[in-house]
C-alpha cells in the first residue's frame, strides 16, 4: 500500500515537474511556424477582408501581434523560402528562382539555417508541407531510393514534404528521404524536358481533367488526380497524392510531430500549400466560400490553423507555444487553372490596398500578413515595424543568446524586440525582390530600380512594376504606389540608389 502511494506521489510530482517545465520555461517556447503559399495582404478578415471570414486567424491576430509592414524577401516562393531558411538575400546567389520539381537542393548543408539553429539549442525540429528548395545533389536522381541531401541535411530531424509545388511533378510525398508508398515494381521517373511514359497529358486529353488548365500557362503535362501538372512523370501510381486528401495528411503529420514532442521544446515548420494552385481543397470545403476554389482553400487554411490551436490547448502547451503565421509571397488569381478565382471573386481584394500581386515588385508582391502569437509573453497589439522573414535567423540567434559568425546569415538582422512586440522599431532598410527588379525601402520611401522587363505579366494579369525609369513612392502617403515622385526627389533617388548598391556589393 505504502509502495503504491509513494509511486503515486512520485508520478504526480513528475507530472507537475514536466508541466511546469513546458509551461514556465519561457526561454524555450515551442515554435510552430505556419507558412502559407500565395496568401495576399488583403486575404484575411483580420487584414480587412469583408467577403471572406477567417475566424481562427482572427483569434491569433486579436491575441497576438498583427504586423502591417512585414515582408517576404521576394514575390515568389523559392527565393522567399531560401531567405527565410538561410538569412541571405536570394538574389546574391544564382539558381534561387522558382525551381522545377526535379531541382537539386539549393541550401548549403554546411551553413546555419533557421531549423539548424533550433537544433543547436536542443529543440526537436520538424518540417511538414511544401519544400520547393530542391532535393539531392543533381537534377538527375533516382526517386526510388534514398533521396539526399534535403531538409534532413539542413536542420530538420523530421520531414514530410512534397518536393516542389502542388502543380509540379513528382506529385508524391517524401518522408525523411523516401517517397511515401513507393512500389518498386512501378518505379518513378521525372522529366521536365519531354514526355515520358504512356500517361495521357492534359494537352492530349483535356476531357480527363476535373479542372481545366488556363490557356498558355502550360499546366497541361502529366495528369495526376484529374489535374494537369507542370512536368512529366511515369510510374509511382500508388504513391501519387490525391489533392483533396493533402490538407488532412499534412495536418495529421503536423499533429503527430507535436504530440510526439510535446514534452520537449520543438520547432515545427508547417508549410501549407493553400491557396496556391491547383486549388483542390477537401470536398467538405468545396463551394463553401462562394468565391470559387481559391476562397475555399483559404477557409480550409483557416480551419487548419484552428485545429493546431485546439491541439496545443488540449495538450496544455498553448500558453508557451509561439505561433508564427505568414505567407511566402502575395496573391494571384489565375495562376494556371480555370478554378473560379477570377470569375467568382465577388469583389474580394486579395491584395488589399496594395498594388501588384505575386511576381511584382510593387507592395502586394511581398508585403504579406504576419502574425506572432505567444500568450505567455506577447501582449495583443498591431505593429507597423518594418520586418522581414529573412530576420528570423538573427532574431532567434539573439533569443537563444547565440552569436552568429559573420559568415552566416549575413543579411539577417536581429529584430527580436520588434518580433516580440517590445519595440515598434524595425529595419532601417529592406531590399525586396520582384521577378525582374529589386526595390529598396527606407522609412516611408521606396525606390524601384529601372529595368527593361514587361510592365504586366499578361498570363496572370498582374502589374510587375517594371519600368526603364526610376520609380520612387512615398508609402506613408501613397501605400497604393500610384504616384511616382522620383523626378521631384532626385537627391533622395541618388541616395537610395547608393544604399542599394552598397548592399548589393556587400
Ligand atoms: C510559375 C507557374 C505558376 C506557379 C509558380 C510558382 C507558369 C506559367 N506558372 O512558373 O503556376 O507554379 O511558377 O509559384 O508556369 S510559387 O509560389 O511556388 O513561386
Ligand atoms: Ca508561393
């Protein structure tokens, strides 16, 4: 009897001890970084959307920090993710543009990355969702054996990903180096140059498609799950994903990672595919927004965030878990499929008050929603501090009292106080990247360097901000970048150009 009581006493104490650890050790909060794909500055009700309701993200926004001046480095996925992971401006390195699905890994394996930083201080690190930073050492690779290097070689203990984008082959999941549901009798091959295998393509048999690809976008190669993809694949019939299942698959894997690691500090990078094309949400969300599949995908995304929040609550770790939410670039409507994004928009403005969109050097290209939520430490507020996703490396290094060697994450700035809502002071300057040009922001001013690119991306109907003339905008007076005042401020243009040159030559 005594023995049993003693045992009970001990276990209760242990229970309290571990609870106290996870709840009180606020130097080591869990971090769930939810990174979504192509969500615009005006897509959430907390950022002013009225035609769509995103209640779970509103909850995060109302009880955390809602940033109004937060940026990805770039207006497309791969470069923004490269910068977030490495703390280096992507335009410093060639080959950091939108990657095909067979690309080799572009992140060096011998450098500090955001996840490796967390590893160094004892966190368990996990990645679930979109990767799009390449796999293996070469383009030619065997998808039927161990695929490395990849996320597990640059800082993640665990990874469950798709390699590139939802609209690119191979349309399969990769879990810790191996394709999921691999069948050695039906080997996978991928080709981005020419058709392989006997599967019909979207171009050849559009009647097989459940969603038509848009003319001239080229999303009409191998058909997987009734959707034409970019690139060709053969084999791997069992392994091919069903788009409608993807959100639940990722959510399940994310929850498993959290459940497994609940007693220790963990860093989960949860990279959702919504609302990137192809927008093919779970059937229960189809038609829910009345705004076409893009709107439905946003509702699904919001629901997913709510699922993670309630899991954290049930596990008793919500208070000491930091949730960071942001998007890799701005919004686009028709990005390759006729999915109702344009025709059923219903007055919604994914770009909000901003000009441009995905691919653009105008603000809607890379100014994105960003929320940071950490009940134990962060007071609800709105912050207009100029911050960038590239700054997480240096900011978390400071948070963990680690000094970064000068060779590492050299464009990342320590913005810890701004990110935790202790200061409204952000960056002095930030360089932002569109498809053809870069811009520099300093205080209220934004200068876009002249370039010869097209002024509009006609395929997606987005203004790119390309002009052979210098452009200067006052973002405080003219957030919509309507009035180019470069000719009225020649000195300032010269000064910003010099600063930009200095950063480029660093
Ligand atoms: C573009 C694709 C677009 C999308 C994008 C990548 C065409 C015409 N368009 O090249 O559909 O896949 O790449 O998006 O091919 S991102 O968010 O991953 O950068
Ligand atoms: Ca994207």
